[in-house]
């Protein structure tokens, strides 16, 4: 399964990280994770799994794990987790 994880410094908040992930999903479906520091005080994370891999990757379980291990709480629709955080991830 194709996957990539990215951490981006000084990401332009006017650009939606979902746009980059959508492009990756269209060209090479898989699991994609992006964490971006959108300002000096906030971050955003975005997780996307292609429909053909949804049986292999349970996003509800991943969401619980992210909350338990890293304090990341997010929501979204099927195949997507996302959250803007009021603190910077380092």
C-alpha cells in the first residue's frame, strides 16, 4: 500500500492540506498523513486512506490511538481524519 507522511513547516494556511492529499490519492491511492505547523501557535493534521484500503486500516481505531498516545483528537468523514490544533507540534 502506498503511504507517505509529511511534516511541513510554515505551510500557507490559505492552501488546504486536503488538496495535496486528494492529488496524491488520485495519482497513487494509499495512506497519507500530513502534519503542518500553520502558524507559530497552531498545527493541523490530516489523515486519508483510499477506499480500497479501508478494510486494512480502521480509522476509528487509529483515531483512538492518536488520541491516547499523542493527544490528537480529530474527526471527519469516512476515510479521513483531520483537526486544527491550537498548539504547535514539535
